C-alpha cells in the first residue's frame, strides 16, 4: 500500500443513489474489465486488511478498497475481497459475489455515490414522565 495520494474529481453533477444503480452503471460499462483486464485505468490501493469475521470470507482473504484513476483524475472507488488462492495479482480471484462492489463512480461527467447508512438502527427516544 502506498502513501496518501490526492485525486482530482472532474464532474458536472452529483447523484446519491442506491447500490443497485451504481452497480449497474459499473458493470454495464465494464469498469472492472477496463481497469484490471485492459489496463485503461490505474489502480491505487487505499485500504487492505483482513476481512471482519462477520463477512464470511475464507481464512486468508483480504478486504481491499481500490481507487481507479487516469493520471490524477478519479474514476471509481471499489471494494472487494481477494481470495487467498489468487495466483494472478493483476487479475485476482474475488470472494463474496465474485465482483467488485463500487462505492463511488464518475460516469458521463456525473458522480454517483452511495447514501450513508447507519450501522445499526437508531434508538427511539424514550418519553419522559411528562410525556412527549
């Protein structure tokens, strides 16, 4: 993993979207293949660690967050689990769904990003003796 690096975001509009929307854009436009197979985008690993026990991944797997970019221009941020028996580091075998999970993407000059979700449901306020 390298030191911190800054990327330039070039876009005309922002759109918060559901995971299914950003995944469709990512998969339908072959961003993973364009980065990993064709080499159109460079990859920059910003996070790499053992997955949590709750992820259900095989022992020895790696959880990675990767930025796809062209020069200093940001293209996408993706997460995936790399299986421990991956032979080709340039085109690793992925765990979970077997696909990269995009978290943010610039497509047609628009940034698509996921809505923040709380990790647990918010607790409901309890009424005081005086009621609400």
